[in-house]
């Protein structure tokens, strides 16, 4: 089984590359941002709870995210593996994911981090905001908050995987195909 954490700041290209990885390796996409947006669209209690954090570009509390991921893994019985996209975003989430993996007798194969400079990220997010319909992509202060939250709370997650010898950084600037080719080189060594 391949279980890959695709890591990087908002706007790094995780969603785009996830799609490529999923079709090549036949994996299950587990994007916590997408799951929250689905709940939001369906008006569930979880969606209502998540909205106030998402609207401000802040992180939804760990226990809420973790139980949603637990649920998704439990309800995906037959799969070649998962692409974790936008999760884990805190060290507590990474620890919880390790426990969830153990409970299901599976392992994280590795983390692939997409490296993109901050000015390019902001430009990409603004561009995406023109068509994504995401309010958090359209407001400068929300974009700033999301990048700051990434640097303060999410970046330590990279170190968590580095300590386990599971971390690979890839240049996230270039053509989609070129970046994907670099990603496949890493995955093919798992
Ligand atoms: P994303 O689509 O990954 O950029 O996520 C959009 C928003 O959903 C984030 O700004 C957070 O408010 C929330 N979110 C998504 N994933 C997580 C996570 N793993 N932990 C906490 N909040 C999350």
C-alpha cells in the first residue's frame, strides 16, 4: 500500500498534483480542505463548525479534523492507499495519523513537500481565487493569515517526518508535468 503525505503551503499545487498521483497510482484522495468544503456545502453540523475557522484562514481544531480523517479511512475499505492532502497540518495531527495508521495496520510511505517561494504562492492563490469561488482565496488578509499559520503551525510537521527518514522536498515551481515527473521518481522508490 502507498500512503503519501503531500505537503506544502497554500497554493503550492497539492490539489493539482494529487489528481495526477491518484490517476497514475490509483490511490484515494483524502483532502481535509475538500472534505470540509463538502460539509459546508451540505450544511452539516461539522460544516457549520468548520466555517468560522475556514472563513478566517485559521485551522479547524485538531480533534475535529482527526475524527473526520478517522471516519474517511474507516469508510474506505478497499484501496491501494491514500494521498493525504492538506493533512496533517499540526504535529498533533501527525501523531494522531501515525496512531490511525497503526490501528489500521498500515504505514505512511513518505512525505513529499512542494517548495514554492512566498511571492509566487500569493500570486497563485489570487489567480485561483478568480475561479475557485473560495472566499479564502480572494481576501489579502486571509491569504496572509493562511501563510502565517502554515509557517507557525504546519512547518514543524515536515521536521516530524524528517526525523522518521520519510521526508523529500521537491521544487514546486515549473511545469505541472515536470513537477509530477519529479514526484513519480520519489514515489517509485517507496
Ligand atoms: P485547504 O483547502 O487545504 O487550503 O483548506 C482550507 C481550510 O480548511 C484551511 O484554511 C483550514 O481552515 C481548514 N483545514 C483544512 N485542512 C485542515 C487541517 N488538516 N487542519 C485544520 N484545518 C484544516
